[in-house]
């Protein structure tokens, strides 16, 4: 993706153009694509919903057993700076390299079509956590989705299982942060209205 960003002729690139440029590589590539931006080591406000919503839609289509993924026009028209895409690709490359070192074909029931639909449903849950615009709630579930997607592409049962297990950890982290923020807001409002 870094080569694509470097060689892109315009200053901006839309999600639709990006999907066309990547070609028909299936669900795995798109899940990886929409997971990568949320693996940046810095929190960028508003980034998680932009990529989390398409991630949720793609995972939902995988869960439904659709032959090919597609996105609605209001999402494919969304664009970003070419320089931002290049930065995302460069920052996320180490994550991909770490995961891919351990990946090789290991088919089992986890790589079956039925299992793909279950993984898609699990991805919907993780993507829903990604969409929540709080710091540190988007990275872990995105990484879990990315690991499972690489496992699907390579038909590697162990990688899929590892991603699913990490998704449990990501869920615990995400729900803990969301719960803490909700508790703090509730306590804050209670304190404010208690003074009035």
C-alpha cells in the first residue's frame, strides 16, 4: 500500500479508488486495509469511525456469506490525503511484518466457508468497538481483525485462532475503557447536578 500511496497521481484518494486499485483480492485484503489505520501508535480524533464503519460493513458481508464485498457510495466517496495514506502504510508495516513471519497454510475447520461466516460475525463485534471514538479502544480490536484476516487469506488455522484469542483481550480492554469513561461521565454529571 505504501507503493500505491507513493505513486498515486492525485493529492487525495477515495476509498472507492483505493478498492479499485487493490483489485478483487477478497475480504481479507479489505479487512487488513481498514484495520491498518487504527494501528497507528498515536490517537487521531475521528480516524476510528472513518475506517471502523467500512470494517464493520465488510465483516457483516462476510458473516452473511456474500460472494464479494462492496461498500455504499457514501463511503466509497470518502477520501484522504495521499500523504496520510503513505504515513499509515509506513507506520503499520512493522505490524504486518511481525504477523506474517509466523503465517503458513494450516487448513482446518477454521478455514472453512462456515467458519468464515462466524469470523465475520466476530469481526462485526470487534469493529463496533473500533468505532467508539475513545483513545486505545480502536487499536487492539483492529489488530485482532487484521490477524484473523491474514489467517483467512493464508488458510492458517493457528493465525485465525491467535487473532480470535487476541480479540477476547481486545474486547476486555475496550469494554473496560468504555465502562470507565461512562462511569466518569455519570459521576461527573451527578456531581454537577448535585451542586445545582
